[in-house]
């Protein structure tokens, strides 16, 4: 065992102490940390050790001996196997409590900021059926075509056609599509052999407009039954207004390829966040939880404290969703984004909303910012970077621009903590953090931080 108190296959009793980032419960045997999926702090459980590493082990629960009052029966039958919902066995109010604790603990551990106010998490009234986008891998099971989601950490497909966190229209589109795929005997992609045609179904829904988009992801461009299936789907589902084909010939885990072609219907769907209308194309980024996106953006507005005279910089602006939402409260908004198609979408979305005080620049933030520095002195910077956070040069340039306030939107507490630490070292202080639950039943948590110049 090399001095470790447990070995793989051993069955032990353990008391659970905490919940870690990632949703696993934490217990200790002689000080050695064991991560246990599906556990709740305060429970006593019998587990089987599945993995032993240098500084920690992993285990799976075989029996809950002392049960927490926070444990509930998940509404999904595939909860234990599917990798989509990691904490659906937790009462929703308990989910919010532990997510806040994870944010607070992460900020204290990484940023060493112990006095930061972390507000209670803004949760959902109904924490189910909220996702407006889903990507479904396909497989053959005998003669039957199945779809669902991969078991956690594997490529083993768990069949599921009624997901409890997807918008109901997504589930309906997928069921009808599978029927027609089987009827037309379309060949299904096998990732081990890199053979077969149809790889994934991607469905997007405009929650406020009840419009749906379907994307067939194929290995080859030739999809002889595609037009017929697409036409029949439009007849079966009136809400389905856009059907496209995405071609991905690569042997890869990446779902979408670079090329998308319209099959039938229009090339986009429409959705709203608050009063702002967004045109969503097949590859466009859009917040996956439309209702909570409004809660998130309203929090950005509150922290930005705009009076109508300010110039705002939106770094990593994507399709301009936050920039356009802020525009009515500001004098001028500048957005920077590296993806050309996103900038085009941002400009188009500005146009359809009649917004004329937004400017968008294409390029990497760390390259564009120094160029803009001469003409742009923003009073407020809003930043919503990728999961890995901001580049160090970007944070340094923020400090040089000397905005009065920085509003930092983050989907990863660890990268947020690292960047907050950097900003506190260059003359800024963190006032407070507001977590927003964009992903109920999962361990993910979005945060909005208000940072002010010292």
C-alpha cells in the first residue's frame, strides 16, 4: 500500500465531512482524503475504494448507513449512471448552500481573501427543464438507434430521451428525429471504427419564442435522406423552424465541425434576454439557461452602477449579449472578441435592436486593448472570459486603464479567485460576489464579482 491507509477494492465505513468542487463528498481515513460521488456531508456510508492516488483516493457508495435530511429521490431514472447531473440527489436549497460554500472556500484558499462578502446564491423557482441547448451522441443497439448522454468520465452511452434538465421541446424534437432516422435507415457513426454517417443531434430552443433549431452532425457531406427527414420534421413539429447539417469529418471528441449548411427553414432562431432580442445561428454562443441569464445580466447592471454617462468596455464580448444588454444604461459600449463570426452576430444583434452606441472590435483582448488605450478610457470594465480566466497581460492592462469599477463574470471559481488575487495586487479591492445558479442539479456555478479601484 506504500503507507496509504486504503487499497483498491477494500470496503470501509466512512463519515462524510464536506462537498468538494466537482460535487464529490469528502471523507478521511487516518487523514487520507477520499472523494465519494453521490454523498452528502454528515452522512455515514459504506463504500468500496475504486482508486488510490498519492494524496487521495476515490470510492463509490454501496450503502448509506446514516442518511442526510438533505437527500432527495432524483426525478431522473438514469441519475446514477448519466454524467449530466452530478448533484440531483441533493435538495435544491442544499445545492445552493453548498455551491455558495464552494465559492467562498475557493476564494479564501486561492486568493487568500478571507473577508469577501459572498451573497446567497440566486437560484431558480423551477430548477428543471432549463437548458436551451443539448448535444446528443447517437449509437446503434441492435437494430435500434439510441441517444442520450455519456456516463461520467466515459464514452459509454446511457439511453435517455426525456432529460429532466432540458427544455421539453428539445426532448420532443429528439424523439421525433430518432423515429425518422430509424425509418430512413440512416447509418450511425461508430467512433471506434470512425465509420458511419450520423454522429450527433444538436438542438437549440428559443425559450421566450418557443422556436427550435435542429442540427444533424454528419461525418460526410452526402446525406441523401437529410432533406426528406428535415421536411417531415418541420411538418410534425410546428415550433421547429430551422434545420441544418454540420459536417465533421475528423476523428475527434469535438462535436461540431467548421462547415454548416442549411437544410430547410430559416438559418437562425430568435430568443430574448429581458427586452433585448438575439438572433441565434447554429454555431453562436448563447447562455444555456435563458431565464437565469436575465438574473445574471441584471446583476451585472446593478454592479456596473451606470448613470448613462459612462463608457463601458466589454472584454470577451462574444455575440455581444452583455454589451447590448448594458447599452441602454451607458453612453457608449465597446466590445472585444477574437471570433469573427461572433463580432458579425454582435453587430447584427445591435442592428435588429436599434442599438447604435455599441462598437465591436475583432482580435485577442490582450492585443486589441493596448491599441484602444489611447482613445478609450472606460469608467467601467465588464469581463466574462473563457473558463480558464483572463490572461495576465489583460489584467495588467485593465489596471493601466484605471476604470472605477470592474464587473467580473465567471463560470469557474478557481480562475476567478486567481484573477481577483491579481487585481487586488494592482490597486483594486473586491467588494462582493453574487453567485447565480445557471446550472441546477450540477456542481457548476456562475459568479458576478464587483471590483472597485482603491
